[in-house]
C-alpha cells in the first residue's frame, strides 16, 4: 500500500508540469542563463581539475578523464536537483512555517509525491544533457567503449543515484517539521553533496565509510561512473538498486513520522 | 438525515516552547527548553445539518482556525470525536478530501504568474473531474461569480476580490458537499464582500452544500448565517440563532428618535429617559433597559415632540463583544 501509485497521479503530474512549462515559457531568458551558468560551471570545474592534475596523475586512483566522466554525471544529477527537487520539495521548510502546506494536505493527493514533483523547471534539464555529453566525451578520450551490459548497469546505477539524491532531500526536508525555524535546509544538502564532486576513493577512510554507508553520496556519482568506465563490474547495479530502495523506504518512513508530528498525531 | 458535521468533546492542546525575552532568554530556551500547554480548543461539541450555513465567531486566537483544521483533517484532535460527511477526517484519506473544500483567506492556491484557469485545470486532474462535468461546473461558477473577463488574465493582475472569487471557484470545482471557509472576505471591499456572500448563499441553495465559515465581518455573519457558534479561549460559549443571541445578551434596546418642532429639546431632557448614545438634532439615539423599552417610548411620545420613533436591537458587533467579555449566561434577559 505504501508504494501504490494511482494512475491519477500521472495525470496530476502531467497537469503540474504543463503548468510549469506555461509559466517558464514566459521567461525565455532563463534558458540562456541556465545554459551559460552550466557552461561556466563545467569550465571552472575542468580548470580546477586540470590545475590539480598538473601535480599528480591520479586522484584517489582515478586518472584525469575518469574524473571528468564523474564530473559529467555530477552535473547531470545537479540538473535533476535544480529542475525538480530544489524548486519542489526545497520550498517545504518555508511552507511548513507559513502554513502553505495546509492547502496541499487538504487535497486528495499523496502529500510527499505532490510536494516533491510539483515543479519541473525545464531549462535546468539542459544540465542533464550537457553533463551526459561531457561524460560521453570524456569516456571517448579514455578510449573505452562500454558494452551493452556496462551501459545497462550505468543506466540502472544512474537511476538509483537519482533516487538516493531524492531520498536525501526528503530526509533533510522532513527535518523542517521538527525544526521549524531552520531557514535554509537546502544549504545543508549543498554542503554534503559537494563531496560527490570527487570519487570517494579520494577521501580518507573514515569519510569514505560515511559516504558509502551513512550519507550515501558515494552511490550518486562514484558508483554510476565506475559502472560506466568498467572500474566496477555490472553486478554493482544490483547493489545500487538495493541501496536506492532502502534509501527510499527510510526517507518515506521519516516523512510519515514528520507529517504525523505536523498534524499532532504523534501526541 | 445524519448531520453533515459532528464534533463531540473536541479538544486540542498544543505544547509550545516558552522563552523569556532577550538574548538570555534565547540561550536558556536553547539549553533548558521549557514547555507550556496551550489549550486551543476545549471540549467543543456541536452538530451541523446538511445545507446549513453556520458562522464561527470569536476573537483572534479563540480556536476557530484550529477547530476548522481538525474538521478538515489537517490536525489530530488531542481528544474528542469528529465526523464530517460520514468520515473521521484524519483517517478519511482521498475519499474524504474529495468531499470537502478548504479556503483560507490568507493563503492562495492560484498560480501567481498564470491565468486562474490553469489552476482550475490542475484541480480537474487532482480531483479527477470528467471533462464534461468540468466544463459544466466551470460555466456555472463563472456565471455565479461573474468571472467572465478574468479567466485569461494572469493572477498577478487581478484585484484582491477577483482573486478570492477565483480561489472559491478553484476550491468548488469538485462540488464538495462541505465547505470550510476561513475568513473568505478578508481584506475585500464592500462590493466584493457582498458578491462573495451572494455567491455562497446561491451556491448553498443550488447544491445543498454545508458551509462553516469564520469571519471578522459582522455583515458576513448576519447576511449568511442564521446560526452562529461563538468560541472564546477554546470554549464554545454559544450555539444557536443569531437573533436569539441578541435577545439573550442584549440587556438594552435602542430608541431611535426623529424629533419634530424647533430645536427646543436638549440632551439633558433626553437623558432623563435613558442613556444618550448620540444626539444631533433632529436625530437622537437612546439606550434603555430592554424591559422598559415600550414604557419609555410611550413616555417619550407624550413628553417630547417626536416625529418618528423606532425600537431597535443594539448593533450586532456590540452584542458579540459583550458575549466575549461577559460570556453568555443561560438566563440573561
């Protein structure tokens, strides 16, 4: 029952996103700004990386183009975050405070689903395209052509990465119900997610443990990239899917507890 | 017919953090948080029949909105029983929510940068309204609310009154049998207020909807609701007809006079008959004890050159204020 998605949910999503599209089309400049922003961001990131690699040939055991593949994956996920999560569930904290959430709770929809996916800022999806393009280019520079199985593992691991990122957002935002006065929980996410810009092997052991098992950001960029470059075998996709499922369930449970608190059901 | 809304011994207690003012208070609250119970709603019991329009009156913080939220399923009661449209609100899920509308005068669901019709289409999807039914209901709401030339303008360009009308339309497209309206006329000018009142009455008459509304505007209450619930500090003080409340609470009547002849009558002369509320020749308003109203009128007519005299209840605002300050005793007249 917990994961039953009624068919009407897709109609609601379609209506929501149609609405966003109509809204966004009024501001075409956003598109230009978004593309420029991404290009500059990637440029700076590559430059930083290039500077770093002048002094070494390895970063956590990865060479330059491998890290660039990871950068591409990172950028693609950032696109999903900026297009869907930040403008959607990212607004939750302020809505808990000003009571805007009440109108959502009064509707016959799943509040978590509605709050999470109510927005689609399409321009940010260019980040996804540019990120995957960068990953593809870097892969060709590595001279590795992934096989079908590898590619499939990458797709699964990337989808799992998206779910893990989503679960982290839900978990963080659920905190808003307890700490109503926390102004900007999304900054907390940014701080943690910064760690996903480099392969987890680059971090000291303790931090690596945290990123793999506690704050599972290793599963957002390092694992999909490793699946694509062949650093890890395709069977890692199974583990990624399991991690994603677990993260999703935990986030959902936390959300429910948070909502019970909001409505005063937990006493 | 079973009641549309039943509340029995409904109570809600919030636990709130207390802190002393200033930096020291803030630090103390951080290290040793202290809590205090706030009894927002205490043992409130009432029933509302289908098709009734009932007004919920009370000063700010009296517990009106908290009660409304419990009825709409947004808050769990601390104790007591609620049934709305045959459902226990917080367990009713989507089926229950399809049967209610919640309009909050200080929040909006309309998308700011788009015409209101875009929000209507979203609600069509959310409430799974069939296209034919949607067109028919929208047409009806557009007529009743006079929204014809508003539908295709971005919401940000609409006046406050137009916006509230659109909020109502968005909230009623799924034809809920139960309407919870929290301050639906907040901040509106007189014309817009009247339009909303006319609409609500008409909508109730057409569809038999049950309406529970809160409002600060007494005109809303007198025009819409024959029955009022008065709540103060979480307790229900009065449940009944508005005119019965006036009869019960108002210990006075107002004698409104139009004096004839020359301006020979002085305020002192009038003061002998009752408390002079206002006097500006030739109009005067006297307040007299309720049971003496008839006798005093007769004496006035005999003693002074009175061209016209009418006996009125004091303004409803005064009556309500008295109810808040003095409470409503069972036998007060």
